[in-house]
C-alpha cells in the first residue's frame, strides 16, 4: 500500500483539482456554466435535495467549478469545509444571514475595513448590538462579553493602519466561552498565516485580493476550521441537526446564505480565482519583500511623518507579527509631513496606480481619508487613527528597486527644497 505523501503549500494548491477525476484529463477544473443539473434517476435528485447523497441541485447553491475552488481554499486554510461567495463582503454577511438572530451580540475590532465597519452598523440597526473594541488587547474583548455574545470578529492585519489583534489570546477566550471566533485573513492570506493556529472557528478571505491576486475577479470565502463545537451554539435549526455535528454550521450557512440570500459566486470568477491562487506564494513573497523595503526607506526619510507596517521594529505589534506570520504582508500606510500634499505626491508616482483594490500584481496607492474612508466622517476616522493625509499602499510584483526609486523620486518632486 502506498503511503499518501504530504506536500508543501504550493504543491498542494497546484495539484488540488487532480485529487478527483477531471473531464478529459484537463489540468484545471473546467468552467461549468450550467445552472441546472439533471439526473437519470429522479430518486437520486430527491436524495441530493434531502442531503442523503452528494450532488448539485441548482447553480445558486454551487457547481463543480465553484466546488473545486472551495476545496482549494479549504486546503490552503487547513480547514474542514469552505463556502465561496460573490464577494468578500458577502462572505461576512453570510455569518449574519445564516447564524445570527435578533438580540444576539457581536464583538468586533474597532480597526476595520471601511465596508465591514458599515456592515456592522447595519447589523446594529437590525437588532443585533455590536461592541467595537481595541482588539490589540484581549482584555478589551473580555470586558465586552455578555450572555448574548455569539461572535467575535477580528482582522489579522487591519486595513489601513496595520494594527494586529491579540489573535492567540482572543482565540483562547472564545474557546473558553463557546463563542464563534471569526478571523478575516485577507491581509495576510493563508500563505502567510492560518488562523486555525490561534483557534479561529471561521476564516474569511476576500478572494479578490491575494488569493486571486490579479484584479480580474470578485469573490469571497468562509472556511469552517472544524474547531468549533456546534453543540454549544444555540442558533442551529433542528432541520440541520440531522447531519453530523461538525456539518451543522455549514449546512445552515449553505441554505440561509446561498440558497435563500443568493450571494453566489459565478463559475467564471471561480475559475479565475482558482488559477490565480496557484501563484500566491510567489506573489506574496515579492509583495512582502517590497513592502518591507519601501516602509523601511520611508521611515528613515525626514519628509515622512509616520509609517505603519508590522515589519518595522517600532510597530506596536511587531513581536506578534514576527511570531505568527511567515512575512509581514504587502500592505502599509504612511503620512507625509505637514506642508506636503498627498495628492501631489501620488500624482508624481510613475509605477504605483491610484486605485482602491489590494493584492494586485500591480502596486496600488490611495489617499485613505478622501476615498474609502470618506463616508464614515472625520470623527469616526479620528477614532480609528486615520489621519487626513494617510496614504495606503498595496505593493505589487514589480522589481523592488524600481519601486524604491519611484517612491523616492516622488518625494523629491513634492519636497519644498527641490522646488
């Protein structure tokens, strides 16, 4: 008998599709556009609908191309099961739609992606109170827990100020209280960090970003790590308890967030994301190296007021990042000294592109307060440490030296001494 070998991260992802038979020996899972699936025996169709047999019912609840991507993400996160959605925000919204009820309490990091912050504000209006806390210290999370707390939500690295939650200790706290621990892994990606290692119940990935990596497809995923005991969760409907206990959460999510809510990922996008995922290690290594080089250069420049990047020793959570992450990621932000205009600086860059995406093969840059965080207002921005001059950078895969030269020449161009 041949012993099945365990391969490394990239080897596993590259050959994920081939773990099951593929039509005509294709190296990639083909794109299945059909939204309906026929059966030669109607009893098989009934068995699929009743959950007694594996198979496909209707495209809204998944198809073979999307399933292949879900298996790939599950392998990336060393998880139990994954559901893919139309966007990363849909994956977060699925938690609300599928697992929360009116009166349930959510604890969230206060250092959040702007749209996630907006979603939690909507959740509050719908009757589910949300406590925003500084999650860099587990004590703040512990003080916010109530008998109605069902879920704690954090990001690995906050966008854009790069604060890092007290990931390990929050995981221990949630395990003690039987609370769902949800970690958004988008900024690190499963190549740099697997939240399962700190006890996460669910892992969120905005697949559009580092996993897809080419800015050509929207998508999001929600991975059940298999660590949570669903017997401890009060919101599972009896109809989903006919499955094995480990399947309860995902069975309810597939029904409530895909079948009912319809936030489904299309097969074409799934194919783009799956192919993009094959090079994640190569891309993220280059992006992380360039981000560290740029952040280090800017931190030493007298014309720069502040640089926020976990790879810098002066970063408040540098020790946590060094302990948990393989590298420090491709996102950082910085502020120019007073008198230097952030718009002028960005306009003088030749390689970095003004854009709101992250994790692209191209370096992207954006003035935060004036764009993606404009809607929340100055008071909320100030509470999150978002300065009006803050510039966010997502490094691409350009040569590091080219990026260093580009960012330096732009500083020279806007410096009063050079005018």
